C-alpha cells in the first residue's frame, strides 16, 4: 500500500524533446512510466529514440544489456487519459502555451486519483495559473528540467503559492533519485535560471548594438570560463524559438534588442540546426565558425536603429554581463525566489555552464567585495540608466557588512 506521495508510477504527457529526456531519466531511476502524446507518431518516434539511446549506452559499455532491457520495459505507451488514472505523478511537457496546459491540467485533475501530483515542465509560465484550474492546487508544482533532460543535471522544482511542503519534498526526493541537482525556486517569470538569463542576454544584445561583435562577446565570456558565450548558446537552443513566440504573441517584435535576432531569422539563420545562425557550421558539424556576414548584419541593424557604435573593450563586456547576472540574482534572493545564494550558484553551475572554479555568480559577487560591487553597479547606473539600479538587498548587505551568502529566505 503506497502512501500518498510514494512515487512509483509516473506518467509523462508530451513526447517531444523534453518528454523524451524526462522519460529516460524516470525509467533509469527505476520508475514505471506511462507515456501519452496527442500525436501517436510522436510517441512512436520517442520510443524508438529511447531504444536507440540505451542501445548506444550498451555499445559504449556504460550499461549492460539487462539494464537497457529493464529500462525500456518500464516505459509503456498510453493512448488515453484513463490509462494513466492510477499514476502517482504526472509530468506535463507539451508546447509552451498556458491555455493548452490549463486544458490538460483540467483533464488530469478530473481523471487522476486524488493523491496524484501534477507537475509542469514549463520554462516560464505561471504555475499558479495552471494550478488554479484544478481542485488540488496544493498538489500542483513546476518540475523544470533542462535540455536534454537525461543529460543536464539541473532540476528546478517550482513552488506555487499553494503547493504543499510535502509535495515539494516528494518532488525533491524524486529529483534526487533521478540523479539531479535539485533547486527549489519560487514562481515568477523564468523562475531562477531563466529570469537571470534574460538580464544577461539583454546586456549581451545591447553590447552588440553599441559596438561589439557576437564573437567578441562570446570569447570574453568563454575566456572567463563559461561553457558557451550567449550567442553560441542561442545557436544551440535555436534563435527561432523566441522569434516565433514573439510573432505568435504579436508582442515585442519591435524591441531594438531583438532586431539582430529578427534579421538572422528572416534569413533562415536559426542556429546550428540550419547550419548558420550567429556563426556558420560546416555540414554535419557543431563547430561554430566566425562569419563576417553576421558582423556586417549587426552593423547594418545598429546603424538602422541610429546607434553610435564605439570600440568596446573586453573588460566592459565581462563587467556588464556578469553584473547584470548578479544584480538580478540579488533581486531573486531578496524576493525569496531562491532561498539562499548557494542555490542560485547551483542553478548556474549545473544548468548554464558557469565555471565551476569560480563557484557560481553569487559566490563571485561575494568574492568581489559587496561594497566595491555596489560602487560598480552605481557607476553603470550613472552611465547607462535606471535598469542598473542596484538591488535593495545589496545596499542593505553593504550597510550591515554582510554577504550574499548570509541571506536566508530574503533576510540576512
Ligand atoms: P516539443 O515541441 O519538442 O514537444 C511537445 C510535444 O507535445 C509534441 O510531441 C506534441 O505532439 C505534444 N503535444 C502537443 N499538444 C498535446 C496535447 N494536447 N496532449 C498531448 N501531447 C501534446 O516541445 P519541448 O521542447 O519538448 O517543450 C515542452 C515543454 O518543455 C514546453 O513547456 C517548454 O517550454 C518546456 N521546456 C523546453 C526546453 C527546451 O529546451 N526545449 C527546456 C525546458 C523546458
């Protein structure tokens, strides 16, 4: 007899990029998985990909055949919601649309047993708005995996306003069982990792318009130790994802900061998948090669926007990108979206390729000395405007002679 949150039987909705990695991670951790997609071809392709992944691991000597067979046997296709009615936990990984996810959660709520936990893998949607359509909001949460989900270590467990502590604990325990680095995050757009990434990428995009090139920005951040600079990262993720989302929502397409991305996508330069993006790629290669045509395109876009370009040195690039990350991190800490600075560091180390030797953006900030860091932010605020206003928490920590590492649940 299982307790309400003894998770043995899982179900995954969606057999796309994320669903596949999540199913592999669950089955590898010993759970039985039922897999449902509205498109039966997607589940077929997903099952074939699973078999291929485990066969490759056997061929490389990473697992034996018995283990591979057992993993595959744990995954079964579901064809209707009734098939998953007895699942202990469902992870939804369908398209990023609030209305679609709400429809699915309504159906899950009316079909699944009362104790079942309902999780969404949304990257940025409001967990409370998803929970609100169910009669069990205390059993609804975010489980935000990173792509590819069977490879990336990070799992953000997103706490909705009404998610119960026992449900958070069950999700944390499951994440650990799956071998993940689990970080609990509050519910806000982008949670911890993507919320910080937005400010970092915005700064990188501003630097392009002001005079830098994609290669220069990437090389500076890679020399600092980032696994990938922001523009190489966009080539990997696909520049077109945000571009399409902006078009679909008919929102943000005119913003100056996305004009380079818009121009690249208009030329079909979506990133690695189309052989060219911010860089160009030889057929079948993932090696990013500098493309002078992109520098020319950046120049053209910047001129079209009336920007006065200038030489930007490497020091300024590093300063602005890292301080943008840290200032947003401090706001996240202040709002208790992350309960401590070490959690933010774990997100960046395990989900975003931040250099392990530096220990994470917040540890880096403490190492700089917070009063010095505050002065640097104030200098940028004077030069570039209000978006550089330092987080109130930083000012209070400096006044009290404390560090970011001293903060717990928004207080030091
Ligand atoms: P995807 O497009 O690869 O796959 C989505 C799948 O959902 C498709 O197979 C589709 O057939 C299925 N689907 C659509 N409507 C359905 C329905 N009503 N019922 C059942 N299945 C349905 O998408 P993805 O990249 O795997 O993203 C899924 C979710 O994960 C999104 O919310 C996304 O924001 C989030 N996410 C994506 C990434 C990423 O890098 N791709 C990273 C983290 C989180």
